[in-house]
C-alpha cells in the first residue's frame, strides 16, 4: 500500500526530520529487545523512522573560581490532556487504520497521527491504545478471511495460490503502514517488553490464526504448493516467484516446517520412488547415470529458486535413499561389467561419485571383484590361447589400474579387492601361469627381430609389469625352474637381447623372492616368536615398572642379523619418549643377554600416532621416520627442510622421501611451500606447515612411504627339479616347526605346514615326508600316543 491513502501536509518533510532526530535520542536512552520486524519477512520494505523526543530544560549556573561549577536543571511539569482526549484521538486513529485497510484517503497527515500516538503513549495510555489497535486489526483480518473464502470457493488450485499470495501481500503492506503510524507505541510499549508482541508480530499471528491456520485453507494451500512442485518436476512451466513468495510466507508464520516440509519430503519420496523404478527398469546404465545426476542438480536448483535452504539436507538425503541406496545393485546389474569392458572411464567415475554419496563402495567392490575374477578366469583357463595368456593379463591389469586410478580415485578397498581377485584366478590352473610367464619373459629377453624396436626403458617397464603378475603366483618355484632353463639356453647360446636387461630381471627376482630362502626364513620365524617372549618379559621386569612416565606402548622385534636382509644403519634423533624407552629396553636386554649388542634399525620401525585435526581425530599408521617428523609439528607450526634435518639428523635422501610421503602423497597431512610450485622434488629451501583443514572419510589411515617395496622373503629357492626341491622344503619346514614347538600332534603339525608352505601340497604327501623323517630319526612318536610327534635333537 502506498502512502497516498493519507493526506500529507507541507510540513511532513520537516516533521520526518524531527522524527529521525527523536529516534536517535531514544536509541541512546532506551534498550529495545530483539523481536521480529518487517525486514525479516518483506523485501525492500523500510518502516518510518522513529520520532525524536524533545525535553525542555532550563537552568542556571553561578561561577565561583574557588568552588566546583554547579548545574541546576529543572524539568517543566508535563501538560495535562484535555477531557475526552483519549477517546477523540482513538477515533481519529481508528479512522486512519480503517483508511489504510480500505485504501481510502483522509485529511489527517501522518505527522499528526504520529503525534497523537506519541501523546497517548507519553501519558501512560499505551495499554488501551495497543488493545484497541489489536482489536481493530483482528476484526479486519476476520473480514479478509471471509472475502478470501468467498473469492476462492470456485477457483483452481493455481488460482487459489494467487489469491492467498495477493491477500498476504496486502496484509503485509497494511501492517507496514499501520506500524509506521504506531511506531512510537511499538518502540516504547511493545518492544521493550518480552511478554508483549510487537505490532508486526501480532499482525503475523493474526494472519496465521485467522487465515492460514484454518484447516480447509491450510490443506488447499499445501495441496496447491505440492501440485505446482510436481508440475515443475515434470517439466511444466510454473510460477516459481509465486511458489517462493508463498513458501516464504509459511516460513514467516513459522508454519513451513510443520505444515509443509514434512509433507513435501514424503511426496518427494513417493514421486521419485515411482519414477526411478520405471526409468531404471527401462533404461541402460549410461542413461541412468545421466538421469541421476540431472535429478540431483534439479532439486538443488529448486532449493535455490523457491524452497527454504534448511530443506536442502533432508531433501538430498531423501534423493540419495530413493534414487541410489535402494537401486544400487539394480544399477550395477544393468551394465557395470559393460562399462568396465568398454573402459568407459568417464561414466564409471560419475557412477563412483554417485555411489559414494550413500556409502556404496562395498557394492562396487563386490561387482568389481566379481568382474575381475570372471574375466581373469576366462583368460587363464583358455588352453587354446596359452601362448598369449600373459600378454592378455598385462593388458587386462593395465586397463583395471587405469580405471582404479582415474574413475575410482585409487580407492584402497578396491585396490585390495583387485589384488585378491588376481591372486584367486591366476592360481586356478596350478603351475600353468608360472610356466607361461617364464616363456613370455624368454620371448622378450631373447634377441630377435621382434624385440629390436623396444628400447631399454620400455623393456624395463615391461619387466616391472610382468613382476606384478608374478607376485600373484603361488607356484613361484615352477616359474623359477622354467625361467632358469630358458635363461641357461639364452646365455649358453648367446641369444640374449641385453645383458643389462638380464641382470635387471635377476635383481628384480632377488628383490621379490629373497636370496637365501631356507636359512633366513627359519631365522625369521625364530626371531618373531622370541621377540614376543622378550617383550612380555620386559613388561614384567622392574625396568619397565620403574620407567616413568609410560608414554609409549611399543613392541620390540629383536632380529638376528644373519637371518634378515642387511639394512644400512641410519642416524635418527628420536623424541624424548622414544629415547627413554630405548634406554630402558637396552638396560633390560643387556642384563638378560650379557655380551649381545642391539643395533636399532629405525628405518624398519612402524608407529601408530593420533592426529588431532580440527575436523576430526585420525589414527595414522606411519613409519618411525614419519612419526619423528610429525612430532616436530607439536612444537612449531612451520618448519623448513633444514629445520627438520637438523632436528631429526635423518640422512638427507631418506628425509626427502619421508617428507614427500607426508606432503606430496595420497594422504597429505603437511602443506609444502616451494619457490617452484611445479617442482615435485623436495628442496632444501622448502617450508612445511601442518594442515589444519585436513579431512578424510576414514578414521584409520596408512601413509605409505615413498620407496621401493620391502623385500619379501616368503617364496622358494628351488633347484633344477621343482618337485624334488619341494620335498626338501617340506622336510626343512617339518624340522623347523618341530624344533621350535618340540611336541605336536599330527593335525597340529599339518596345519602349521599348510600355513607356512607357499605352494600347493597334498596332505598325503606331507604324511610321507613325516614318515621319512621318523625313519631318519629326526622325529619320534610318543610311546603312549602314536599320534604325537617329538623332535629329536
């Protein structure tokens, strides 16, 4: 409603200036409690400014140089109101209110009306004035309700929404104008009191009570809104501004949550449950992915266009449940294997992103694992194409690695699942993949026209890829037998393509399988078993009990040097907690084993540390070097590479790899600041800070070191005859186990043998080897129970 409904005198502008000044004085002298204002509900609406109160002061001051100055102030007595002033003034004000509500003009100016309200308030007549105004507004709202019902009785749902919106806008304009007239009453009487509603608030309550909260109007309004939103979802043109205004009205009246949001979310479930089922049943997986992305985007747009922002979270959660969680397996069955077969990385990445919304990784993992096993088994069991088996496996793994990296963001669970699937299918045909792998390498390392186009870098890369397949083979001794036979032929007949390549492959095999299988493996098992006992004894000793404070819970593995691969001894300044533990343990071990010397291999240490990040606590599985570096950031927020090297004394090359794993790896808990942002190498001038914004979906994280994988001495060193050598390995394993355990039953011995041996073995063959050792007097049966064996020294 415009201000033209009341006549404005020429003195209005000066009066408004007076009101502005008054409002400033009142702002300084009165504390007003926060209540709802029209600005919270109506855009571009500014109520008239509050008038300034005048005070008439008179006083005199006598100046005396020897005494402080005194200022005497006397207030004039408040003038009294004429008889019947309240009644006559309310009559004038009521006419003004009626004029606003009926959009008529009157001769009274706004300044005169404001002054009349001010006079009544200043003479303690606020309560009656407030009640009269409330009653007058309540009567008018009731009349508006009658008109609204009559006008909308025969209207459509859309027409009804427009009528309600029109009445709401008129009501807001009327209350704005009325509030501007009674602003002095609002500020002096209503706002300071927590129990009295402001004029704007009771205007909202009246509209809510007498209009929107009427059951028939409420139901029709909700039905109309839901129908319009459904039409919008179907692609029809709807008045989105009308929807926004009405939903904003419900929010202003505190009815949005109770009278709309719950019904809207339920309707959303019903709508998408029906639509998604029909669409998924009829469509291909590529179209389904596009459909799902489009629906999430459309609902986000609706939140921005007319829904309340608080609805976004439950709305998206509903979509995730209805569109994704209930259809995950259906979607995967629709063509997940087909996408993998076509190497459709883009679609797979979109699908992975969608499934991660609802923790769908286990579903993807199962389908991923099943696909790898199905395709891999087909490759291994195709006897007609044995010669191309390894080449097919390399291409297959390369494709899977690319999908895992690009589409699945190198998800750790999927990576482990891929390894498990490869290990499963590649051993379906015992010994055959190992034989074919050896022959494939022979073809690549043997000189000939087919290999002339391959340079040294390409050949080395190929050998690395072959080694990845080799890791999954259980019968490594079979591979070695065939490989050694082919290698002997190449060397004797001088048919090798490159001596460097031969040495490189030998080195790779040594790194993967170990060089002294039997002796070292025996020593490792002894050391592991003995280390547990040493740790328990240490914890029961006085050294441990007297050690304070016990800030580290550690397990020490005491390894015999000759049994384990040699590692370079590197310096490392341990934190005080670890240094104290090392000293106490060395004192304990020195007293228990006189003459033995401990050489700490910090490069082999592993630690579990707790990272207290602002966005959540994380358990980090790191190496000892990584833990030492991270510990420095408990005392400093920023450190240079030189600071870290000086504090830890770790060898420079090793330290750079450690820091690279923390600042440049997959899990980055440090932030690197470098002069050359494109340089991936750690430089001495680089600075590192602790990442306060670090977050990750998993609670337990493993930060892998940037280095070659550890040497794995869990495979076999076999001689020229594989099966004969396996007999020797079985005999050695039996003696090793019995020498450690002294006495075992037959079933216990067989169980431990099956756990230790890395190649397929028949229990009947094991029984034969046990009988052989009994004959050679390595073992003996118990005289009372022949099922029990004892070791004979």
